[in-house]
C-alpha cells in the first residue's frame, strides 16, 4: 500500500476544509459512503489515505471529490473503530500533506431508512412537494408520493408507528382533504373538519400499540417578515390535543387537553404507552399582536390505553414561565430514558427561529441539559430517534440559514450528543448546491414503505370519509 502514497514535499499545518464537515464525527457501522469535497483554491489534484486497523485505501481525485467505492467503504466499516484520514494536495507540481482527521465507526446501527418531505423553504405555496424515503445504507432515494401525482395539494405530517413502514399516516389539504391512515394493509381517510373540533387534525404521534394516534388541532395563521431574522412566523389562535381511537373511530379529548384558556399542541406518547406528553401555553389575545408573548411549557398526563382515558393530574416538566423560552416537538427515546425537545425564545414555529436548539431531559434523574454538540448558531428544530435510542436526526439550517437539511448525531447512554454529520450523498457538494428543497420532518423508518404515489393518488380520488365520533371525557 505504501507505493500508492505520493512523495510528500511538505506539510500543511491544518486540516483541510471539506464539505460536508465530516471531521471528527461518529458514524454508524451501516451508513452509506461518507463522500466529501475538499475545498481549495490552490490544489490541482488530491489523494486521500484512509486507514482503519489493517485496512488502508487510497483515493485519487482530480476535482477534490473524495468518493469511496462500495467495496472500499464496506471494508473500512467492517474494520470498525477509528478511520484515520489524511488528504494530500498537489500544488505547483508538489504534493503537500494536510493534518489528519478521523471518523469514528460505532457498532450501534442506525435504522436503515429515513423518510422526509421535500418542500420549498418559503412554506407559503405548495406547487411542488413530495414525501420521500432514503436508504441510509446507500444513496437510493424513492419518492413515495408527490403532490404532482394528485391535484397539486399540500401533503404533510407523515408519521409512523414505532418507525414501522406498514403503519403510517399523513394529511392532504385542499383537494381530497383529510387524514390518510395506512395500517397493516388497510387504509382509511378521515375528514375531521367538524363543529366539535377547531380544525382538522394536525401534528400526529402514534401510540406504541398502533391503536391510537394523538393529534393537535390548531387554528393557525402565518405572517411573513421583511426585516426580522426569523423570516416566517406561524402562530396559533387556538389549539387543543385529541386522541384518535383507530379501531373505534372515536376522537377523544378531556377538559385539561382542550381548554380555551390554553394553547395545547405537539402531543407525544411515552414508549410504554402510559403517558401523554404535550406542550401548553397560556392563551394570549389578541393575536398576532401578542405572538412573541406566547411561551409553551412541557406537560404530562396519564393515559390508560385500555379505555382511552386520561388522568386528572397534569405534571409540568419544563415551566416556560419560570425557566424561560418556549418548548416544541417533545420526543422520547424508545428506551424511555431521555426526552428531547426544541427550545426557542417564544411561540410554536421553531423551524424558523434562529435561536432554536435541542435540549434533553433525563427522565430518570429529571436533569435538564442542552445537547450542545448537536446545536449550531442557526436553527435546530424537528428531531426523531432511531429504534435503538442511539441516533438522532435533526432538521438544521446551519449550512446557509435558508434550507433545512438532516443531520444525524450519535447519542450515548448518558444522553450526550456527538458532533452530527450531514446526510451523505454520492456527490454532496453538487447535490446540496443544486437541491432547491428543504428536508422537512425527518423520521427514521425500519423498513421500506410498500406504497406508491399512484396507489395513494388513486385512493385519495376514490376514498369515502370514515365516520368519526367525538367524545369528551372529564
């Protein structure tokens, strides 16, 4: 192997600038090749020397793209441990060596698929959007449904029961409006625009049993800013939390989940199915004048899956009035140990709040900590856990402040996050420079979704609304 190394004329005293920044990241043992681009104004040729245990590979490049062959990458991952990477750059006919950097291969696998919505970053129009599924062990991406296959209507809020591709749902808005539920080969459409609810169903979260789905219902408005760094603000004028009983076609709520005195939203079931977490803020009037005064706390109530009932006591895990900020997107690790949430200065629309970061509560000790290594100076917002509780994907605008992209971070047994890495691509610089869509709601999935856009479009055009009964329990 030594014969493949060029004759080195000197050293460069720093590590190379690369895109994506994969220096010192921890990666799963089943991830796609971590190709990257060397950013340099002086080089004319490049070579990467990548060493892992007894395995060393050399990659030549005439344009700075370091692209691993499938066999090369598989051998490196199999070797495990530390991948030591050294980049050589040819300048004025001489080869110079950058300082080494490393990637660290972890034996904990990541779920093999990632689902997300591709949408233009303005969020005011939906001329073109789609729900896609990416194979994380390769570069294969499959479009599950594009709104161009239907009536050009909005498609949003895809959600899976315990990352199961055979139990999923999403909403269609405008034409063929409703909530579409696909469960173990069955399918149904719900039209929940009724006098009993303030809106159609919005933010979902499945109960681990698959028999229930918690939703928020939100009467929402949007404002666009011309000078505020938070370009877009979405705010609720009213919101409640409900639970849909899938088997009995009931929508169930209680007074302390749907109070006119509070905005309740972002419901999440615990992995054991015995608790319902949600965010709640004191109702503010008038809106939008008071939208910066809205602060959401993190709350919990008992849930009994035997009869879809709720406890009377509401616990507050994070009190926004005392601790500051506003909570959104609570998500509990599947092992039940950690609850991650997004914290921003105010309001509910953290995906455009530049101060939004991910925090974590240890549900055993009650300790609160920022997942500092996961956060940046720009937006970190929506996030989800892998099935083994060791990986988290988060939506981030850290690259350019405009486009949301999925970053994946290792999270250890103590809840500490490690430096995240951008979703790998075959040619990452070319791909992300030309990708004009944001990655919205990244969700890990344990298998391939067995649905096609044509099937979904045909069902939407023909489906009749399933009858739903509204029940309030006190």
